[in-house]
C-alpha cells in the first residue's frame, strides 16, 4: 500500500478478545482501517451495510459460525467478491475443505504468525485490486462496444430511412409522412400495451421494432412506374393489380437482406410490415387476403397509422381530409378494415395524433 492509496478496510470476526486485540494492533500498525466483531451475525449485518475490503474469520463461535457467515457473505451479490481468510484452531483437512467450499480464499491455522497473516492478507488484497481493475476495464470496454454498435445501427438506420424517403418521394407530397407514421405507430403500440388484449404481446421491444421498421412499409413502390404512382384519376382494375405488387416487392427485397442477416429483428419486422400493411381485418385486403389475427399485429397497427396519415395528407388525386373526417373513417372501419382493439386504442389517443399532425406540417 503506497502513501497515496486509501487504506484498506479489514473486518476481523473472532469471539476471542485476545485475538481481536492482537490482530487489530498489527493491522493498525500496517496502516489498515480495522473493524472488529466478536459475533458473526453482527459482523454480517455490518458487512452488508458497508462492505469491507477483506475479512479475517474465525470458525468456532457462538450462534452463527464462520462457515455460515462466509456462505451468507458469498450469497449476497454486494459482498460475494470480498476475500475471506479463515483463521482457526481447527487443523483437520475436512475443516479446511469446508472453509474453501463456503467461499474462503485462504486458511491460516492458529496459533498464527503475524507476518504470515499480513503477507497473505496483502496478497489477497492485491488480487482483489487487480480483479476490480479488470472489472472496471471490462465495463469500459462493454460501454465502448455498445456505443460503437449504436453508432453502426444509427448509420444503418439513417441509410435505410433515406432509401425509404426516396421511395416515398416519387408519389407522396407529404414530406414528413414517414416521421409521422413512426410516431403514430409508436403511440398506438404504447396504448395497446397499457390496456388491451395485446398488452403481453406489445413489449418494449415490439414498440421499438415497429417504430424503427415502419418507414419501410412502402419501400416496394420503387418498382412501380411513375405513370401509376402519379396518376391523378382512379386506377383501372389492371392498374390497381400492378399497384398492389408493391407489397410483395418490398417484402421480397427486405427478405433478401434478412437472408444474409437472419438475426436482425428490425429487418424481419420490416418484411412483415411491407407485405401485410394493406391486409384487412375482414380478409378483403391484399396481397394474401389474410383475416383477423392471421395478420401480424405489427401490420395491423401499421395499417391504422398509415391510413390516418394518408387521409390527412394531400395526394395528387385528392386534397387532405380534416382530422374529424379521417377519425370518422377509421372508427367506421372497425371490424372490417381494422382490428377493433387497435381502433379502440386509436380512439383513446386520437387527440395525440391530431397534435402530431399539426406540429409536423409539410412544407
């Protein structure tokens, strides 16, 4: 221990006053901070409240013995790494084995030599200091890795969002459509998590995934010709069939990415949303004609977020609707177009959606 280091705190637990006094005197001379206890139960409470740097521990004591003290210390996550050195008059191998099995790091037989106690104590204190340095280094390394991973994810998200914006810009006059849909889908999901039959399914991960993946819903439109995307009148039946393919094109494109990165939950969610956000609760949607809970919950939430913002936005073929008009159409679609439980959540937070639409005005 150098002159600049904080003195280590040593706890001595022994029911023999002479041993306590002898060890305390020795350790104080070596500039340690010393806590002495004649009973193990009292010492355990003190250690749990203010953990020492090491413990010198007798075995045979009234009430709680040294074995039980050590086992209790090691069972507590706040004290389990404290080195415990047994000091005992018991010299049989079975006693030593039991001491080590309860978590002791060393065993000194009484009568002891003060120099030996001090040398072994300092050895284990140094080992503990090194262990703490390794733990500190590992925490720093973990933080650095997590920061780097977040940076990579953020850059990937920015790239994917830019591609989604590019796809959207070809047919959409609402420059902030993707941003609004992200917010709508998130607060819808948060409401479902609060009070609906889906509260167990809508976990924090679900909410994060739908927020991140929602911009990918129409990415397949990059493959649709401008003549259809920008047509001002109603599409013919043949044209509409072509338009509907943007769902399977988008899903297939993202699925090719997922094949290379199968553990990427964000991309997997994007595949689901891209393919199924035009499915309807009554089975009349596309591309698969899925019905009810056959449709992914991600896509069912996304359907309402997307339709609300589409109704509230200007399109080349019609002007934007008022909040009241869009709200009425969503409510009317409960049980046919939309999942009734999600419509109920929409009803609860429709005021929040109006606020977002007013704050995120297109330019």
